[in-house]
């Protein structure tokens, strides 16, 4: 089976991890801060906090922004459930904004309309999670303008998007948001096995997230309520969690960061080959906004079902039967049973649901060969033309 995504691990990556295993620190050593500096410097952010997953990063980001009971978090329905669940972890309520028909990202027009209505009802969101689907940035300029007008905070869920750019700047620079989150799950752009990171230019938010990722505990005398009792002393200031990243993971991350730009460039090569090869098939290939240099975590096509003699599911199953590990990103979150129990129902976000009825993620990852890609293209052509 050709997977839809997979990690790229070199001997140098392996050596980096083994070196840590032989060292004094498996956790809370020098590699995590070095990984944080490496990523922060690369994307142009002031602070970076490494954690054990992007899900944890989203949680501490929401906590740092003060999200709690009585508050609303808004996000897109076309995302992984974690982008919404982080609001529920904080006791806040979650709502969704429909997607743009071309980028599949949250629609600034739909967002503005919903904000105007929410303002009338006194139900404005405290936090918006803007998800850069497939690695393509949201329209951050428009979203930031709305945030200033309506007074909400922005978390960029850039789990797909490390190495991508928006208006010439690396995603994560924080120019248009309060906090940006990356994921290092093996299918994503770079990996630490499990892992994530929260980046910000705000000293206060960085300090809060630093507390929340490690039990709410500090050893920094300047943060304590009184002088230390002695050299052993620490204080718990918040109810935090153990979301720390290990040294093994950070060493792998540092080693992977050296190939970040190459990974994204290779994804672009593969995407261009798909664009060319699929041009005459009844599918819609990914549209790229001119402001965006996507990290291309995913290559999503949409089937033009009125021109294909098979259903969406039949095409999907036929590809899987031919050894092509296609996938579907994502089942709209509001249609999940857990969310339907809160009152959401199919039909609530028509653009997201139209997307779900047609979308298929084709395999794309840096180590994919052209032969493998040709196999995918041939299988797809066979399936939808026969
Ligand atoms: C993968 C992903 C996450 C969660 O990442 P983990 O590191 O697995 O916790 C969150 N949001 C989006 C959009 C993702 O793709």
C-alpha cells in the first residue's frame, strides 16, 4: 500500500536519537530548548514551547488566552477534531464557521457574517482557531482585521503548515495571530514521533504556556509569591499538565529541521506533477492562493461526480483495493456524534459538507518516488474513466 503520508528518517536522525539515549538527560535536558530555538529562529517567532503533541499545544494555547466556561471558541468544521476539542477541554463552548469553496479554509466572509450576528446576541467568540488546511495559510489579513474589529484572539492551527509561507513570511512568525501551533506527528511535514509546539511573540502568553505544560510549576524566583525556602524550592501557580516533550523527540526534531525546506520543495514538485497529470480528468486539483506558499501536507482532489460513473465511496474503495492508501481529510467535525449531541446537525455547514462528499487525499510525502506517483495517477485514471 502506498500511504497518503509517511515520515522520512535518515541515518543522521537515528544517530541524533541514539546520542541522546547515551547522554545524561532523556527529558528536561538541553535538546528541547535547542529544538525550540531552532524552530523559533527559522519561522521568526520570539518564543517557542515544545510539547508532546499539537493537541496539547492547542490546549495550553487556549488556557494561556484565558479561555474558560462561558466563553466561545470558533473554528472550521473541516479539520481534525483536536482544533475544536481544545475549547471543550477548557470548559468553553464551540461553534463553527463554514469554509471557502476554493481554499477549503475558514471563509472570512462567512466569519464576518456570523460575527455580526453574534455581536447582536452578545455571543462573540473569545478565540478563533484558524486551521491552515493542507498547509495553505488562511486569509490571515482578513481574519486579523475581524479580530481587531470584534475583539477576539487568534490561534493558528498550523499542524499542516510548518515550512509554508504567507505573504512571503514563514507561517509561525506570529505577524497575524497570538499563538501558532505545529504538529510533529509522523504524517506531518517534520516529525518527532509524537510532538507539537506553540509559538508566540507575547512574553505573557509564553510564560503562561510554559507553566501549563509542566504542572503549573515554576522554579523562577521572579514568578514566585515569596522568596524561595531554599535551593529545592518550586511553586505551583496554576493547575497545569505534564505535556513535556522528551529529549529523544527534540533531538529527532532538530535533525529533521535541517531538511524542512527540502521536504516542502519536494512536496511542491510532486504536487506540480499531480497538477499536470490530472488536468484532463474530471477532478478539481488544489487551488493555491497567490499569497500562499503551501507546505502541501495534503494533496486533496475533489471528484466531479456528475462527470464520473461511480460514487465517491466507490472511487475511494477502488483506489484502496489497488494499493493506493488514499484518505479523507476531514469528516466535518460538527457531524461527529459527540458534536451532534451538542445540537449540531448535518446541513449546518453546506460548503464543508459538499467538500466532504467529493474530497480524496492522494498520497504525498517527500520520499515518494515518481514511479509510486505514476501508480497513483494510473489507478485514479483507470478508476474514474472505466
Ligand atoms: C494532526 C493535527 C492535529 C493534532 O496533532 P497531534 O500532534 O497529533 O496532536 C491538530 N490539528 C490538525 C489540523 C491536525 O492535522
